[in-house]
């Protein structure tokens, strides 16, 4: 499985200023290709890296916030060749489709299937299976994901008991938005991320989805610091970074 970071920016100010890209994650496993959380500019990031979006098998939204779903419509059009070729699947929480939908109604017929995600359920795309976690603690319906024991993806959430166990995998991608924990902001801060890594003990933890305070602290230095303190490898994602899992 190959994982590519099409962006590492999280939250509104980083995204608005495009201090880092906000295209989400791209997974290739055998012949299966999946786009996760295509935020604003995702289509540009994929084009820049010469990914043929007509070969995409699925688009997955962890939740409906703009920094995760900004380019979902253009990505659906790209996957389905402008809607002329009915193919691929879109997985998203129900609230991305219902009130004030982020997925436009006119293009919901374009993919082969639009799947409403449910907690703790297994899904498969061309033999690549993934499971959703219980609902995260966030302002909207939000899921985390596991791709077997290979990859755990800790998306936006406030810290809660069980979060480490639910995403535990050999490699864990964790959204680090805040340096300081702030009550009322349902996002992971540095202390939360450290706790998750200590509890889950992945072979490799990759921090991404940086908010402004993390960016100012230099994510690679934050990662180095975590590695020293925890004693297992923590890496900061960079735009365009790829790794084989
Ligand atoms: Zn969010």
C-alpha cells in the first residue's frame, strides 16, 4: 500500500492562506485507488502529481468540514469523466448529503454508488477493505478509519477514551491541529497526540493536518521532539510525501 499526502494543512487559517496544501490523502493498493478528504485544491494537487483521476475507485470523506470536503464535487466529476462514465464510489457521513449538503445533488448519480458511512462498519473497494471507528467527538458527524492492521487514520476529534485503541495500527496518521489544548475546540492538541501514540504504540506515527500554531512551531521539530520523548518514530508529513506501508 502506498500513501501520499496531497496536503498537510488543517483548519481554516492554514487552508485560507494555503501555507501548506489541503488535498488530503491518496492511497494506492494494488490496482485500487482512493482519495481521502479532498479539501480545497485537491484537484490541483492530484494534477500536479499526474494522478489520473478517471482511475480513482473511491472518494472517502471523514466529515463535511470544508478543509476535508472542499473539492469533493470536482473530484466526483473527475472520477466519472464529467459524469459521462458512471463509476467509482463515494463514501461520506449522512450529514454531507442531507441539510446544507456539501455533495451537490446533481452529481450524486455520477458514481456507481454513494455510501452513507456508519460507525464500526467494514467497507470494501476492489478488495481493499477499511473499517470506520465509532463516531468522533467533533462538531459534525465524523469518522476515523482503519485499513486492517496496516494503517490507522485519526481524523478530526477531541480526545476521548478509546481513541488510541480504535485506530491502532502499524502506521498511524494523526491530525494534529493545536499545540495547546483548548476547551471548546474539539481538535487534538500535542498532549492528546502524545497520549494516543503512547497508548497505541504504532511502528510509525505520522502527524499531519497542521493548524497555524503547529505550523509556527515547525511540524518536523514537533515530530523530532515527540520521537525523543516517546522513544518510537514520529514523522511530520510534508506536502507530496509518499511512503510504502
Ligand atoms: Zn473538522
